[in-house]
C-alpha cells in the first residue's frame, strides 16, 4: 500500500515542520501550548513523554501517523523508543475508529426507534431488522450484529465515561466490551456508581485486569450483582457449541453451566481419566489426552470397563470384546469406533470414498474435513443402522445439480468396497436415472437421481398448494444449504421454506420462487422496506430499506 514519502526525521507538507508558537496550523486552529493535534509532529515527539503521546486520536493524528510511518509502515529513521510511541498512538487511533463505528450504529438505532422509553435521545427499543442492515454491511453474523448494537446502546445510554475512554484511546474495544459484560446486569443507578469506580483505574490495565476490576465493582455497589450475573449467564448464555479448530481437530464446549453441575462433571472426567491412567490404556499419554478421551466416552455412553477392555485387547493384538457388553453402547457405538448417524449433515465426496481422489468433505458446525477424516467418519456412519444416505451431484463450481435419496435394495453376505454403479444402463443422456450405492458392509442402496433447479426450472417439483411437497422442500434445502440471507448460517434443515413472491400474491410454490430462510430472517423479509427476488432459481437477491442489495448464491459443495 502506498504511503506518503518520508524525508529524514520530519515531513513536509505541514506534517513534519514544527510550527512556531503562535502560528496557525492547517485548518485555521491557532497553535497554543498543550497537546498537539497531529500536525507538526515529528518522530522525536513519540519518544517517552513526547508531545505525540498526548496527541488525541482523530483525523489529524491519523494523517501524521500515516506520514511518519511511511511506505509499508516501515517507520524509516525511527528509534525503538519512537516505534513504541507510534504503536501506542496507532492503537489509540484504532479505539477512536471503533468509537466512531459505534456512534454510527447509535444513529441507526435512533432511526429505527420503537415507541417506548428512552435514555436521552437513544430509544430503549428498536426494530429487529437493524441487525439485518448491519450484518451484510460489516460481514458479520446476526448474533455479532446484535452484540454490536447492544454495545453501542449501552455505552451511549448508560456508560458515557467508558464510551469517552474508548474514543480517547484510553481503552480499546475489547476492554470496553469486557467492562460492559460485567456491568450490564446493573440498573441505571448502580451502573453509574460502578463506572465511577472503574474510570480512574483504566490506564495501563490489561483486559483481564479490567474484567476483574469490573466484577469487583459490581459486587461492591450491588451485592446482588454477582448473583444476577451468574443467573443471567445460566439463563441467557447456556449453550453447547461444536466447532472446528484451526488444526482440523474438533472442539466441544458447554457454557452457562450451574457451578455445582460443572464441578461435578469436571470431577467425573478427572476420575475416569485416572482410571484410564491406572489401566495404562494409552502408554505415554498426557493426562489431558486421557481427560479428553474420558470426556467423549462419558458423553457417548462408553463405560470405563469397555474402553479398558478394548485398549488392552488392542495392546495384546487380540480381538476386542463385542460392543455392548459390560455397559457398552451396543449397536450405536463402541470404543473401537463409535457409530455415527450420517444424518448429522456430513458431506463425503464419493470420489474420496471410491479412492479416485483426495478431496475434502465438510460437516455443518465443523467445516472442512480432510480426506482421511472423511473416510473415518464415513466408516462410522456405515456402522450405524440409523444413518440416512443421499447422493448429490455437483457441477464444476460445486453447485448441486442432481440429487437422490438412497433406499434399501438388498444386502450381500460379504463386505465390499464403496461402489456407485448405474442400474438403468444406458439410462438418460443427462446422467440422471437409477444408480446403486454399495456400502462397505455389503448393504446396497438404490438412488434415483433427479435434477436440482439451480440456473433454470421446469417446475416438475411445483406444488399446487401453499405447502411444498417433501421432495421440493428437501431439494431446496440441498440447493441452498443454509438460510439465503447472506450473513446467516443457520442450516437449511432448520429453516422455513419461504416464498420470494408471496403465495397469496400469485407466487409459485416452486424451487424458482422459494428459499430457505431462518425464522428470524423470514420475519425480516416480510418487514417494511425489505424485498427478496430470485433472478435465477438458486440466487436470492435481498434489498434492504436503505436500498443496498446483497445476493446469496447456492451452497458450494466440495468439488
């Protein structure tokens, strides 16, 4: 990125030359003693106790920092001490920008006000579609937009001192959010009292230190505050989350737990891990590895006896005891490889299973699956009699263009590799028709492939009533994959089937006039000023009340 050139330790064009006392800076402001406003700053001003350290963040400081930092922010000619000073002011500028973003959100809140109470000029309630305006503009999730709007309101309405500290660069956005998270349970009188205790302690504190300070302030001004925070978390924040870590491994966590239940669960995991350590089921394993294994086994219903017997058998290279004995999970799992219902929204590239390619898969809530994991999860799905199998055909872009749900055909007496063969040879010229999917356990499933309306639609799946057929609903879910509002990631199976042009206004109940919408996005789409159009069956164009348009295409499968 190009930056203004640097000349030695100063800048021309009004930025590098220090003005004489009493002269005027650009913009007409008189140069008076006190903190400089950015113009005239030199690198040496950012040394310890220099004028640059006291320069308030704003457009003037931004211009000075850009010039002094130079091309690619290499800060030519700066000493280490001056570099640290520049770093601090860049951080202050970042906080100032964050405060500006919150200020704009507050103006949106004012313009989306609902009738009722207010704090000053900020309404206490606003239209639900505000977050839907924010999410596509900032590329954030709906919960993230909700949190941003709430932060903007709380700082503007109830924590003006914290808001000012953010704007001045005294604290950053993370610190402001941590303070808010602790104080938000307080009423107006107590929150003002707690803020007054915190403000003098802000400079130089780490996020963790400020969070502890805020928690103590809550307990000090309102002894019931600690209880309120805990009950609020148990009520509002209780959730279980599954996600993919950067390494490709998975993570599972529970939040908002009652303290007694969490302590008991943690003790049970530790006790089970201790049993595994004593039995030496994983020689050389760290205790954390054994705790993770114990955690999963307890949740999956695998007893310590079965796990230890399985591990000992493997160490001795002997067959394991049949799953289901001694309190094991029976047909639904076993320590050697738990069965996994494949209707957990797992996508396995058939080419990977057939050994023709090394393509990644994906899982809702986990993201990308490496090819080896694809094969492992597919094997686990085969072991479960509850798994449901579908086959989706994609084009070169990864869009679903064909789909069929598998139905039992017959079972052979021997295991076999994955195969997928045509049954109505030569079959239709477009590749659709009847195919046979053979699973490694010998089960054979019939799959009738049909087209998925993505770029055109012949209305073959159209329903003549308001409600779609099961087939139409399923194909729209396969095509869209998730809610069609671009930032919303709710899985299509948990969404409404919603008409773009309402049914009562002549809209068809067909794939070319419908999409998956989360219940919340469905309601927003029906709000004043919102419109959804489908220029092509698989593309959904949203127009917001502000006039901006955002388009969501079909789901892209691994191709």
